[in-house]
């Protein structure tokens, strides 16, 4: 360790730390790295042996991926009959890293509620196969809807101070979508005439013009003679 690069000792001197104390700090850091690398492996192996004591046929297994293309296999720390057990350890050097990663792993068949942009930041990158967005349409109106028995009322305000503010929100969401989307994944963005042309530009900006695939037109009939002019008769869904 004495032959290591000690250029960082300049920072120690600025902080008033002597070279002797600096060597002690480096020693403690190296000890921490050693424990993180080797003690963790030892504890995981000890846990596996304890599990194997209860089930001699169990153990570490590689299983094929039948849900997607990558990765081709998954490593299970301990497979006990049909129960897959993941072995983790945590000490002061990990700062709860395993727990953080576990929280970032999106669970199947689970509904996540809250601010969409904030929730998207919680998930791992390159982990989602398909994203469908049905954002506000920039109608500049307040929308309300009752349940069939009129027991509940749902509403949201689609009024904006400016178009720039609306586009900024959508692009912030798209940027997070691009981060968590797999390279083989798809994005569907639902919109209408109010801002569809602006959203197409935003999609090209975030995902690239070459990645645009198609446009789905949802056409519906609700013509009325009571109103003059052309009525809205379709909405758009853009696929990336």
C-alpha cells in the first residue's frame, strides 16, 4: 500500500490531516473493500449451506428465460423445489444498495400510483418492454366524469399557462420512458388534434426520427346536426 499513488494526500493536508492519519484512513478503506468483496461471499455461502441442511436436493441453479430474449438464463441463489430464494447480505459498507435495487425493480401485475415522472425515476433502465401513455391532450378545459351510478365523480384540469410548459412536461416524461425502455421495446402515445403535431416533434426529439414506426387512427362516429362545422371524429396513437 505504501507504493500506491498518494497524490490524494494533498487533499488530506488541506483538511489538516497528517500523512500518518492519511495512511490509517487508506487502511480502513482497503479493509472495508476487502470485507465487502470476501466477507459478503462467505456469508452468502454460509446461508446456502444452512438452506441445504434443510433441503439436501436444493442449491444454486441456472434456469432458462421463457419471458423474453435477454438474459438467456437467470441464476437462482437457492432453488428449494419450486421456491426460488435470493440470498443477500447487508452491512455498513453497502449503504442498503441491495434494498435500493430491489425497490427499483418493477413488480409484475402491480399498479403504481403517483406522479408519473417521479415514479418512472424509481425503476431500472432498460427494463420495460412496452409503454402506453395517455397524457392530458392540451384541451385547455376541466374534464369531469361520473360513474354509472353517479356515486363518484372523477375530474382533472387540462388547462395550461402555455404550450411550452405542456411540452416540457411531456418531454420530461418521455425522457424517463426512454431510459427504462428496452432497446427492443415500444412506446405508444395517445393524443388528439389539440397537440398531436407538437407531440410528434417531441417523440422525434427524444427517441429519434428513425425510430418512428407508425400511427394508429382511432375513428368514431358521433356526428350531430345541432353543431356547425366539422366535429372531432378521431384520435391518434403514435408508435415508436
